[in-house]
């Protein structure tokens, strides 16, 4: 375990989500351990997302190719910190979120870290259940498919050297879940830590509508197909258990 905290670049992909981004950036400005930089990747926004980012002091990187896989990877490529942390525009991190990412990855034995979320705009009687069912299912089922702890893009961080190792392997041109895809290419032996305290608020809009659900399921199938072609789950578990 090292004594000094690594420098942190926070990457936020955004497309037409200026109001949520404004809240996220305001919360990052209040962190107990300030990041080295905040990199906002403008993925072809037609609203004032880039203006909001500039006003908050973020470094804005433009990625014209549509899709989060392109936007997230471009942000990771541009990051200057020793650790690349990731939030989404609708993420609402607590005041020690950056400090927790830094502390976890100050351990040389950890490659990446991730945490859970809570839906801040779901009616309160359903809020806890929605988080448990939706995110709980994601973490458990993806863990079985990966033979490793999955990453969740709304609250995660990874060592920049780990990103540089797998950057050529991620599927930037396919309609995949970029966080799941990144966890796949990191491999079953990557040292990924799940922190319950790395919890962020997120919008529940991803739960609304059958079209949204179909799109997310199609992305999951594509992510699994592409990565299982390279390394099927039984091989991944063999590597993990060794």
C-alpha cells in the first residue's frame, strides 16, 4: 500500500444532458479531495452541455462519433491522471467520492474499483427495491458472465496503466454497454474491488419504457456475444480459479 494518493481524472461522457451535468459538476467542485481534472466528453450535444462544462472549469473534449463507447474511450484516452474515474452526467457523487476512488487505487494490488447506486428520482416506496433489483441483477449476472467483479459506468475508476493495456481491445464501434465491455477486456484476473460506500445517485430514466429496456437488452447481448467469442465463460472461470 502506497502512502500518497494518486492523481485523479474524472471523465464524464455527455450528450444533450446539460441540466444533469450541471448538478454533477457542482458536486465534483465540493469534493474533499479535488480531482486533478474533470474531462467532459461532448458527444455531439445540441444543447448547452459544453457551455455548462466550460463554465464549471472542466476540460471539454469533442467526440463526434455517436455512442457512449466512443465517448467514454475518447475521455479515457485524454485523461492525464494516474487514475481514470468515471461518472455519467446524471451521477450525483457524495463529497468523498473522489477521495474513496483515490484511496482504493492507492493500493498497487487494485486495478479498478466500482460501487453501487440509488435512484434519486424514483418514488420513495420503490427507490430501494428498484436499486436492489436492477443494479443487483446487473452485478450478480455480469459477475457470472465475466468471472470477475463487473464495472458500473456511473461510479467507477481504474488505473490509467490498466486502460492503456486494454484500450486497443474495447469495442468502440459496436453498440455495447461500454462499462461491461471494459470489464470483459480487463480479464478475469484483473483485480477489481467493489466498494459499497462508493455509492452515487443516478436518474431512474433508464428504467422507463419498453423501448429503453429493449435497447439495453440488445446492448447486453451484443456485449456478451463479442466478448464470449474471444473468451467464453467456462474459459474465463478456469483462468480465474487458477
